[in-house]
């Protein structure tokens, strides 16, 4: 259940109660695609980096180890030892971005596994059954995520099919939640808005999916080839049509600046591989900008990644040591970088929430929007 505590402009400060704990919003989800945060970070580390919600992927876990196996082991929470909220993405994005040889029909999508090429079929019912086996807190609807810009006619038909798929997802999950042996009988279904870059398709789709009265709504199909300005425009266009009493999730976004712009346009929750992926390439996020630890200028630098940072990495280790570990391709280098970046993202959201609580989000936005994404 979403509770709106405070609003400043379109920016929302709220809470979202789930059977696995309450999420303070705006929030950032930490991406653990195959049940682990990349960079050798376990559930034991997540509290230390202030993680609230973990995100896992239906597609990856279905291929390996298999959702049936995760089910037998008691579900994702017990399997990964993260007892807080987990959101699973439906496969609707990964099937279109990772898998090869896709064939889309009304029923669903046939594709080849990116691991061994074997043929797999996934439709709304399959996605719901897999997510039910995984036992996540929130199951995402099975959708088609188009690359931008898509042809208008293609986008129109695709969105209509995504709506029909959403009805099938709801019927299937309702039925699965009522089974006596289900792991999480309170599993929620969140809908996903699509419509490529077309205002009318976006609005029409949002109106239709809002009618299903789902406990949350995502905006998908963004950050897939269009400019950031188009993404911000779509958020503004959709804003009046999004239910006020439900959380709003901007999928796969983004940089700290994208997050500030998203919050300013009413987004409550985000996810992105950026803190983990960029960490593995040596990029550390800080409030002053992004630092590249591969740079030779850090070889003798005894400061922490970010001065004043209370993360597990910055409390003990120097830029010089991390620079060395990254150069030597020691696994520890990546791990220390990932811990810092996740802590940065999660505490960045805490700062946004504190600013909203204090009624000075606009000031916070203006002081950080330019600095937070620059290269230093
Ligand atoms: N992740 C990022 N964008 C999307 C999207 O449009 N759909 C789904 N299912 N996941 C996403
Ligand atoms: Zn740090």
C-alpha cells in the first residue's frame, strides 16, 4: 500500500508497505539479475550499503538455475538470504534485449537462450508462473519493450497486445496466489506503460492499465535509444494519468541526474545497472561527480573514493589501493567499487527524501543537478 506523505511540485515523498517490509520512496532498487549483485556482493552486504529493495530477473533465473529449483529451495528470499522486498522483472525486456531469434505472436515470444541457444517460449502465463515460483514481493507484467523510435503503427499494435497480455497476467497471478503451495500468496502484479515516443499511445495505454487497479505502475520502454529530453517529456505527459495512490516506477533509469529529473516529474522508484556496471569499469559516483579510478593520478592518492563517505569501502581503503586492485584485475577492486557506488545511490535517495521532508527538494535539485554527473 502506497502512502503519499508529502509533495513538492510533482515530486513525491511516500512509503510503500509490503509483506517483506516498508520501502521509503523515492527509492532505488539494487540490481541482482541472476540472484546476486555483480561484483561479489551478497545479501550480507546489502544492509551496509542501505539497500531497500533487490531486483532479480525472471529470464535469467528461468534459464539458470531454473525457477522450479528456486521454488524447491523456498523461493528467492530464502535462496539469496535477502529477506527484504524483491521485485522481479518479467522477462519482457530481457527477451527483447538479450535473446536471439525472436518470434512474437499473440500467445507470447519464442526465443533462443543466450546461454546455449535452446528454444524457449514465454508468454504472460509462463512469466507469472516463473515469478510465482521465485516468490518475489512484486511481479512485473509481461510486456513488449520496443527499441526507440518504433514505427507508429507497430507501436500501436504492440501496446494493444501488451494490454491484452496484462489482463492475462492478472488472471494468471490471481489464480496462482490462490494455490495452497504458493510461496508468496500476497505477490503483487505491477503494470507497465508502453507506447514508444508517442504521447497519444502512452496516454491511452496508461488510461487502460489504470483501470485494472493494480498496486503499482511502471513506465517502460524508456532509456532504450531516445534522448533524455524525450524521456522527461513522456514522464510529464503521463503524470496526470498515473494513479496518485500507487507507486510509479521508471524502469532501467539511470544516472544520478536522470534520477533527480525523474523525481521532479513524480517518479517514486528506479533501478539501473549503472552503479554496479560502472564500478566494474573503475567509475566511482560522488556528489562532486564521477571519478575514474583507472586514472594514473590516483596511484599515490591516500584519500578515500569520496571524502566523508560512510560506506564500507571509504571507511577503510584509499584511492591508491583501489587503483592498484583495478589495474591488477583483483576481484576485490570491483567489490570495493560496487559497495561504494551502491551506497552512493541508496544514500543519494536518502538525501532526496530528506530534502522532500524538509520542503527544500527544489534547492537540492538546483545545487546538485549539474555537478553530480560531471567527470572529475
Ligand atoms: N526494463 C527497462 N525497461 C523495461 C521495459 O520496458 N519492460 C520491462 N519488462 N523491463 C524493463
Ligand atoms: Zn564510499
